[in-house]
C-alpha cells in the first residue's frame, strides 16, 4: 500500500496526476509540468515535500557526531538556524546521500541540536547508516514523520507566504537570511529550496498542512508536481541523488568539491582518507553541464562522445522550459573541453559543455 | 478517462485518422497518447511529398517524459504537415484532434482504411495496455 501525505486529497482536488515515488503516491503534475515550472520562475509555486525524511539529532555529542558523519563541517554553522548542504560519504569516498542540516539552537550552547533532511528514496539506508555510526557518540536520532513539509518557491514566494501566516511568522520570514531557518509557533520556516529561486521550505504539524495549503492556493500560489521540481533543480544545476551521484561516485566526480570541508586537518570524517587518496591520484571523470542548441532532448543514460578523449554518460537531462532547449548533467572524462557530442536516437548531436548552473533567479547564467 | 471521438479511426500505436474524403486523411496522436507523454516539447514531422507505407516510422514526439516514434497508419504521400507545431508543440496536448494534427496523406490504397480500429476497439486496446 502506497503511503500518502496529509495533502493527498488536496492533490486530487487540484487535478493531479499521481505517481509512485519510492512508495509514496505523489503528484507528477496538475495538468502542465511546463506551466508549473514557469510559475515558479516568474511568480510562485508550491510543492508537497512531506515525503522527505526529517531526523533530529540531539545529545551532548550531536556536534561531534555530525562532524564525523558529514563531509561538510557543521562547525561552519555560526548562527542559530543556519543551514548547510552536505554529503554523507562511505569509507570509499562514495556518496551515501546528500542532505541539508540546520543548527536549531545557538552554536555551542548546552542542549545544542540539529535537524537533518534527507532524501525519501534513501530513507531506510540513511537511517541505518546514521545509526551504525552513532556507536561512540552520545546522540539520539529521532525521525519526525508526523511533520508535513511544503516548499513555496519563486520570486514572489516570501511575500505571498507572509500574507497568509500569523504576524510573528510573517516577521520571521522578513528577518530570515538566505539558507537560514527558525521555529515559530510550532512551525519550522526555512529560506531554502531546490529550485534556484528565492523561497521557503516550511515544516509544520500534519494536521495544520491542509489549511495552510488552501490559504496559499487562495493567495494565488499554484501547486507544482515532481515533474517541475526536477526541471527546476536541473536548471539550477543541483544534483539528484541516485542519478548524478551514487555510492560509486565521489563528490570530486560529482561537482561537489565545494561541499567538502577539509580545512581542519584534525577532523576525522567518514570517507576522508579515501577522498585524500583520490585527490592525490587525481580523478578520471567530472560532472559538467551540457546544452543542446538544436531540437531534441537530452535524457539520462545517453552516451556522450568527446573527441580524442573518450566517452561519458548523461546522468540527468531534459527540456529546459526557461531556456527552450535541452540541458543535462553528464559525467565525462576530466580532459573534456568546451564541446562534445551526445547520441540522441541514433544520431550524434553537438552540445556545448558548460559549468552548471544553467539558470539562477530566473536568468540564464552560463555563457 | 481520455477522449476517443467516434468519428475517427485509430491504430494500436496511438495515432488517429480522419477520413476527409477523396482519398485524403488527416493524422495525429490520440488524447490517450498525449496524456501518457505529458507536455510535448518538440515534434518532428515527415517532409512534404514523402511516400510512406503503413507502419513506417515517420516522426518523433519528444515530451518532458520521453521520446516516442510516430508511425504512418496508412500508405500514401504526405501532402500537408502542420507547421504550427514547430512554434507551438503544446497544441498536441491542448487540442490533439484539432489544431494539434500532424500531417495529411493522399492515400495510395484506400482499402487500408478498413484495417483501422474504430473508437470502441481502440478504447479496449488502451484499457488492455
């Protein structure tokens, strides 16, 4: 039996085409995925992301544990509510999952704790992984499955949300810095997202989710499905776990070197040794962006041909509604230059090789 | 439930055929097909004057979800193609039996029309798939 979020009936009422997503019945689109995409780039759209896994990390060793578990360093979180993107690595330096971690208190205080949001598709694996690495630390891991989560994204998202919430929550939204979240009257409101736009991700008790969703609808925020979520994150150059990175791939080969905190040589974290070896010997592949200037659509698993250098593979691809052409992320030999070819339906089409992202805050950003 | 107009004929590969008389037919893809594909982003159509045999691969529909071949439901010569789809591929989604038509054929063998599915048979085919 597929799992349903607290907003299931709302999706049906909005005409959603529901699909199975890792055991959850989730909306793929509500009519047109492309219109939903434009809605987020131009105004504001909302996504039900209640299927994502929220885990609270508490206990006297919460900080030490996360500094060991994660490749990025929670010591970089110096303000209450600040968020950090990180990968969790295995001992071979491969990516177990990517996640967001929030510092829920002031840094270093007694009772300091953190909240982590990991992917739904990797929930069980992640929970086991995190539990197994807890042994020498005094920490508790508490999943929060009763929280609903709604992401409101787009240039008008903050203002529209502020218009339908209580005065104190509205004030908080005004004060939040980018990539920061705070609790307010039982809701956790964070200025984060997965679209490359301004926006919020709000965790709230399930029983309050329907009323909030309906208030947003009434304010003109359009519901958006997993389809638009994927094209928005692809344009924003954000990796999708399981596609652009896996346990077999290191962050150095996934365009994620920027997420590795290596400045503290005394910090031992899972995968650090393997990473150091990889960095010393040099990796053979890299993750790049591709743009197809002609008709056709780039899709996952298509072969990328690089003259003289070798072959690679599209890890995720699709039509970019903002740019009107197909774009992709692809893993290619490190020697790859500014051009390549992709095998699309039996023909090799020339593509431009670029550094992601493709779109930020509504505008094309590569050249 | 998708829309399957009674006055049209169909093939199992999800194209529809409208008999315009004088051996001329209009061809497109069905409402069921466009629903499965999701938003259409490119349509590649046959060239004018191409001679096609029934079953020939003659074009591609690329949607946000997948690429799908278009087959010629009947044999004949391409006498018109829908240029609008170049600029507005979304017509395939919004009006699959009207402005979203693909191309017209001058049939070389009008008897082939008898081989096509009627609306009921096509509806059963969609449910069985």
